[in-house]
């Protein structure tokens, strides 16, 4: 193979990989890790019918969060943020798997009196 052809392939591959990763068309662990999301985030996106970034009581009807809505709504604004949604007991395994805290939470377990 000629050097010019080899360089052209290398340049094309360098540009194609990030574009394919954004669209989720590349298989492999690097691309899969870049596009993976937690179960809580997938559920949030599927429940957020109006795509406003919050879940209303109407949007969570029929989900496991319907009965716990008032408890999960920590700031009592009548809607669940991503962080409030991710703090639900149903998503505890997501937090353990990620080794971190949910979006919108401080991660502190210290009790404040």
C-alpha cells in the first residue's frame, strides 16, 4: 500500500470514529461506554413525555414512582428532577454500579440536625 493511501485511511478513521460514536454505530467497549446511560436515566427520558427535564405526577402514572411521588419530590415543587428521580430506591443499583452519586445529589450521608 502506498504511503499516501495509508495516511488517507488513517485520517478518515480518525474523523469517522468520533462521529460514529456519537450516533452509536460503532461496536466495541469504547463506543459502548461513551453512549451507555443508567437505567434511571433511560427511565427518566422515557417518562418525560413533554421533554421539559422534569417528571410531573401525570407523567409518572403507572410507573413505580407513582406511589412514592410525594416522598421523591424533595423540594415539593410538584415535579421530579433527574436527581430526585434517580434517588428512588428502584435505582439504588444504578448508584452502586456507577460508584458515584445521582445527578442533583451531594453524595453526603452526613445527618444535619
